[in-house]
């Protein structure tokens, strides 16, 4: 553990010294060590009285005060968990794209591969309760993009986040989970195995929050700026008008990054956030290939990495293709499909089962609908 890391841990444990305040202090004083060494009188305009008093106690008694005990408790935990590394803004391994954002996180805790944080990344975010189509899009888009060398970055939350991580893992790609708790916790708990799989597959779980930090509601909008800040572009898969995913998209715009949105049915309330983003200038994407074409050059990729020979494909019979064309892009029931495809209900039912087995369609409460795989192959 570098000495400047210990200074950052002390600064992180000062009462009321959140990430934004610490970033301002670092901008002004130049380093965490310089802040810790500054007199409380100098820091009165920067910190509240409780923080100034804690810092004064540390300067008088650097081994026995409460602030030092708390930071050393962090050090002890880190020593017991060598799989977790600490990165500060002074470190060469700090992810370069994240360093560019306004008031970048002063300290990052990384479980897994630090190198993964500097890979070309695409953020994927969306509803915690997505539709069947949203879940399918998240997984299929993530698999396609991860299979072409992009790391998939998301928030390890339920819903779209989890399916995006899973999609990357489906093709043994790299994925990064940015969490809103301390790195020593996994929230939600049911994603503990997912977090382990992410790390085991060469990815990373990342947090800027202190060890033992609980999942406070205010943490999640704050961590969203890291999700977008690590990435060259952010894809919103599915989002209502009041959605944390839109916060991530706003951060991406502020950070001068690309924003992509998948359109949906006008009857789906979870598509309205995406439609608003598109009206405001986000790039409408119908296939993952659209993202590759736009970000490939920006991230220094060569077009031959994304050649048609490596694209997803479906082998469909003429009748299966006729059913898919009749289905269109909104859920349809069996009777309306029979009318539009000119097929008997019995034959149509058999074809629908075949299309489900091939992964081209899925059956939901609203009827039959295309999967993302079918859309990728249009």
C-alpha cells in the first residue's frame, strides 16, 4: 500500500468529506497528503467543524486518534484481501477515460483486473424490471459487443444490468460492475455469484465508496457517473421516464460521450425514456452493429474485427421467414399471425415452436415477439 493511498483513506474517512468535496480539495491542494498536512485553520473554508476537529486530532495523535484507527481498519481489511487493489488519481493504472471527467473519483477500490478498466468499454443500463424484450435485448446486445472486444460496463443491479453482465459472460467476454456500496459488499445479495463470475472471467467489480458502506439511495446516482465515465458510449436498453438510467445518460452527455437508445413499442411505458433520449439527440440503434459502426473508429478498432463473417446468423426456412415477417416488431397473438401469414393454425403453431427453439422469437403475456437475435440478423 503506497503512502499516498493511506492519505486518501484518511481523507475518505473525514466526516462529511464526500467524493465531490474531496475532488475539490485535491484540485486546490494538489494531493491527499497535502490536505492531511494542512492546518485546520487553513481548511476551515473547505471542511465542516467536525472534519477540521478530526484532522486536528490526527495531526496531534497520528497513531491513536479515531480517524487513524478507522483508516488502519481499512488497511487491515485490504491486507487480508489481496484480490482488491486501490487506485488513486496519482496512479498510472487509473483508467484514462475516467480521469478525463469533471471531478473524477479520487479513490477506486477494484476487485479483479485493473487492466480491464482501461479497455474500450460500452456502458449498458436500463430498467430494474425490464420486459421480456428488454431482458433479451440486454443479453444479446452485450454478447454481440463483448464478442467483438468491448468490455460491457454496468451497475450489477437487478434487471438490465444483470442481463448485460450475463450476456458478456455468455461469450466469455469482459464485463465490469460498478457498485453503489463498499467493495466488501455485494448488492443485491443474489448477485454475489454474478460478481464472482465477472472477476473470474477477467473483469472487475469497482467502487469509490468506503469499505463497509451500505447501499444508500444517494449512492446509486453518484456511481452512475463512473459507469458512463469509464465508457466511450452508453446504451440505454429500456427505461421509464423517471429512471436512474436517464441519469447515467445525462452524465454521458456531460462527459462528451456517445449516448445510444433502443426504441420500443409506443405502448410500452419502459420505452418512453429511450424515446425521450432519441428526441433529445441520442443515437437510435436497432442492432448492436449500429453501435460498433459508430464507436469502432472512436475507440481505435479496425473494421475487419466486425466483418460480416463474425456476425450472428439464423438459418430459417422460407415458411419460418414468412412467419417472422408477419410478426413484425410488436407482440402478436396466434390468430392475427395466422391471418397475416396465410398459414393454418396447426402448421403455424409448429413453426412458432421451431422459431422459439432457434431463439428467434419468444412468447410473452402479450403474444409472440421477436428476440434481439432475430433483429441482429435482419
